[in-house]
C-alpha cells in the first residue's frame, strides 16, 4: 500500500504544472532562522512548515495568494504574494517576537518564550484541534486524542459506576492521575470521581478532559516527559496543555451527527448510539490587543447496546451492555483586556453540565435482589449522573524591569451527584420507590501563582531564567444520599438501592489541605548548538510534608537537520484527597447482626486495625533520550526512548474478608465482613519508545501530509509493598486482576498512519490505527485463564468539500470495517460483556456527517 501511494505521488508530481514558491522565515530581532514556522495559503487547504534552516517550499498554480505566517512566540502576519507563471518565486519573511508573551501561551515543557517545539529538549506533540475535528468522527477531547496521539489512551467504560460518566485516560500507560492537565498554562482541577470498579485506571482520580468543548480549543500541547520539577504534582507521565481560542471577528459553527453500525447486536436494531453535536464560537476585538472569545457547545449521545452474546446462557450475562446516554452542555470564554502596551488583564474559564444514564448489571426475575411484583421479568438498573464542573481564571501579565510577570488565580470545582432509577430497595418490599438520590462528592481547587520569566539575549548564546511560587487549596466532600438509598428496613433483605447503594451519613465528610510550591527553571544556550536546562521545585503539603525534585535537560544540534535531546528528572505525585478520604459502606445483615462491606478510608478505624500506613506521595525517576531529524525535502523524524520508575504507587487493594484467620478478630470487632482500601502498594517500571515520521509533499495541485506515529510501551511491577499483618495475603493486597488492570492502562504498542490530502476545495483523510495485544484477568482468578485481546487495526476515512469559503461538509466513518476486540465469555469478563472496554472500544463502525460554517 505504501509503495503504491509513493508511486502515485511521484507520478502526479511529475505531471503537475504548479510553480515553486520558495522562502525563508526569520526572527526580525536577530535575523536568525525560524524552524517549524507555519505557512498557510489563506482560503485554501494548503500549507507547509519551515525546515531547520527556516526555509520552505510550496508548489502553487500561477496567480495571487495571501500567505499567513505564524510561529509560537511570534506575531502572525498575512503577506500577499503573486506566483509567476515561469520560474521560481522567492519571498523572505521576518516575524516580530510577540511583546505580550503576554498574548501567547508558553509552549508546555519550557518557560523560554524563544523556544520552539522543534527546539525543545523534550518531546512535545502540538495538535491543531480545528484540523482534527473537521475531518474525523470523534467529538469529545478524550476520543479525539485516543485516535491522534499514540501515547494517549482512553476507553469508554460500561458497568463501571462513575467511570461510565467520566472517561479515564492515561499517557504512556501510566495512571490517569499521573498526567497533569493545564488550561492556558494554568493547573486544571481533577474530577471528584475516584474510579473503582470494572475500569482501567482503577483507584485513580484523573482530570475530566471532556468538560472542555473541542470547539473552544485552538490547540493541545502534549509534553511526553516527566515534569514534576517544573509544574508540580501529577506530572510524572507528562503534561497536557489545552490552549483556548483567541481569534476575533469570525463566527464558526458546526452541526455534527453520527451513529454506530452494530455488527454484534442480536435484535432488529442494527444502528444505535446516535450522537448529535452543535457548537458555535465567536470572538470580539477589545482595543488594540484585547479580545473576548466565546464558545457554546451541546452534545447528546444515546445508548449503545452490545449485550446478548451468542453461545452464552442469557441468565449469565447482562441484558444491557454499552455506552451510557449522555447530554453534555458547555459554555467557555477566553479574554484579554489591554491596560497599557506592556500590561493586560486576562480571564478564561467556563461551565460544563453533564447528565448521564449508564447501565448497571441485570437483576434476574428470580434473583433475591428483585421483587417480582414490581419487576416480573427482572430489571436493569440505571445509574444516573448529574455533574457540574466549572473553571474560572483571572490575572495580570506585565513587563517589570525586563521581567515578564504573571500574577493569576484559577479556581475549579467538580461536583458529581449519583442517582439510581429503574431500581428498588428490596428491604422495603412492594412499597419501594423506583428512583433514588444516592449522594455524591465534590472537589474544589484554588491556585494562586506569581511567575517571573526573563530572557538574557547577550548572556552566552541566550539565557532564560524563570522562577515563581504557587499556593494551592483543595477541598473534598462526600455527601449522603436519601435514606431509602442505603437503609435496610427489613434486616433479612438486602439494603439500599440496587445498582448503586447510596452513601451513608457515616461516609459523609468535608476535608481540606493546602500546598505551597516554589520553583526555579533555567535554560542556557552555551553555544548555538548546545543547550542545557535545569529546574528544581520544592513543595510542602499540609497533610504529609515536603518534597524536593529536580530536572536536567539538554539539546545538541549536530547539524541543521539533526538534533539530539535528553532529560533526567525526579518527580512526585501527592495522593489525591479522594484517595486519602474516600469511603463507602454497604450494610448487610447476617443472623440479624449488621455487618459492613467497606471501602475503608485510609487512616480510619479499619485500616488502623489492619496496620495499614498513611498514604504518602508517589516518587519517580524519569529519563528520556532521543533525536529529531530532517531526512530530506519534506521529511522529519523524531525518536524518543523513555524510562519511568515509580515507587509507592497508590492503588485500590483487593478485598479482605473476615474469613482470613490473621485479621478475622479485627474485622469482626468492627462488624466488617469485607474491606478494601487505598495504599501505596506497588512500585513499577515503564520503558518505551515514541517514533514520529512525517512527510509533506506537493502532489499535483494539492498537498499530501503523511504521518506515521508509534508508541511501544512495557510496564512491569517491581515489588508489592505490604505490612506485617497482611503479608500472608500479598496476593489480595495486589491481586491478579489488579496486576493486569495496571498493565492494561495502555496496549504495549499503538501505531497511527495518517494520509491527509487537500486539493482546491476537496480534502481526503485516510487513517489506520493498530492497537497492540491487551491481556486481562477475569473473574475466575486463574493465572492460566486470561482474556487475550489480540492486535487489531481500525480504518478511518473522511471526505471534505467546501461549497463556499463560508460553508463546508465532511462525511465519513471511523472503524469503517467494523472491527471489534476479540470476543470472550460474558460471564467471566470484568465488565460482564463479550468484550472489555479495550483497544478501539466495543461499538463498531461509526458513520458521521459534519456541516461547518465560517463567517
């Protein structure tokens, strides 16, 4: 296939009548070349980037054009040019450094405003969200990144309680809470949800990326490197920086609809999961350099159902198994108000409201958890969510005696309310209600920061110094549900709402902590070819003490087209408040005596009785080494190997019961029959490599962009850390299923080949994604009874056409050949379906149409 594409490309290029447009882009302040600058032909889907020497080449038909030239940290310009009918047209362009480091968000991974992505000592992906969303079927941020960034992994869950409503995501196969998320360079709060059951990222509290509408995002920067010494806790795996739109005087709007083609749905309905999205974005200019940009977004997604697996007894599997029904509404803003030439006020943020209905496990008609007079055929409980998420940031940036100064505050809140419907409380008998308020939790975070950055142009070949401080306040609450959602009215029957028992008053809490961080971050170009950077960060937490971490980075330009780079750092991640304080209780009655099934709070009576130590921070050692290269005209290659060793990872243990002799007395004295808890249970080692090969070429009168991105990843558990009392039960402390869950945060390999061809008003995208093999242990707990999901390849195809400069249409499909993970026994898999939520997901082919407007 690749040989055919190359042959056709050469043939079309040889017969084309396009003319060459050559040029060089430089920094106006020192006349140095700008590698990685973007040149776009305004009004057409044509463009290129500069090479390591700042040079570019475009093949265009004769005629007048307008070029838009941009580079991170520089002011963009529009330049008219006329391509002559004979010979080569040459144009040289100089960009002014942006005076308002001020209006541009710093590229993640470096506080040097003069550092470009191609110049960075650490690997960074920059994803243009507008280009991605215009041509692909995915609508939310998690799924967009799942199929664009090979080191990023996210799968929709089913039968996983809260994780059905908040998709867990990971970077480089590490935990969802080991990746720090920023918005416009400011720390974004995490979700209040800690994932518990039937899910990847079990025991983690990640950031809910889907609260931010893709229509509000200009680009996403992914730093694939440990950065705790630069940005603080949670940055062990890397950093994702979401940059909001700042454009003005243009209205963009999109109407998107798609649905799944169900290959394995064994009823008359073969199409389900309808997904409607409507969004609009507009910006107003304020003064000379100010703006206000607003985005409204509404998304409605219907259920999918992939239950009723052939060959399995229907009484042993779920009747409803698939994606939850979700409505997601967002309003986001990004603003800047100039005060003087060197000072401006900024503000950004938004609100997201999400309501979801997710399938719980089936209760059969003759089950002791059913009341036949209410549900004669049994029932399928629905776990509902009502999620309210908000972010608001404001601050001032200025230049003070040569220093770029940023003083700002960002506040975030995430509240998750559970409900249960199509359910009952068996202990209430026939009078039981069918809907319940089951309680929930809330996380709030406030971060105030003061940052200083200065570039000394004449020191060595350039010296950048940054330092600053951040003060963070966090608050976590659990609130109880209504009494009927948890109480046993008849002690001989099961208590609480079926599907999800409510939180009890004994679970309710209100806990807070504070954190102070101080950092210094320097980068020095010792020569024009050799750069070295160093960063250090001290943090003190009110609940567990202090930590000091450092980072060294370097970059060596061997030639204008070849560069070596590497980093070495230590890192940490503070256990989230949810991991420290989360607790839940299910009350059962045995012989009239109340006994409890608990997820016990760390530091509570149960964990103290079992000798479980208080949670402490995870610590890490990160190393990366790689190179970037220009292989010739239009070719670029980056290769980065990485090593991450994490000590004292926080996980949720398996269940310990009062049938275990060494701990039976302790549990019986507390009336606890089963318990599990969060603890620093394991140490892990992750090794991997990222490879990105890209090519840009003029093919006929159009342009072909080809990229091949690959991630190879291996995670091993080095040790399991138990205490003396629980050492005999090491296999429960971190059991077989938990071991495979940790390893399955990412497939061992993921490859993405994308061919993107644009010509005149047409654009075509063809993408192949190969997911490596995934292994999971099932409910039998037998070491030899492992569910193996063999490697699979999905194919995406889309065709786009612009009817006018103001209106365009894209149609296509994701996973057009309807590929599924390997099928397994539904009565043994973790999720209770024929497939666990792995690789490309469980829904099959998705067909879509997108109508976009731009005025």
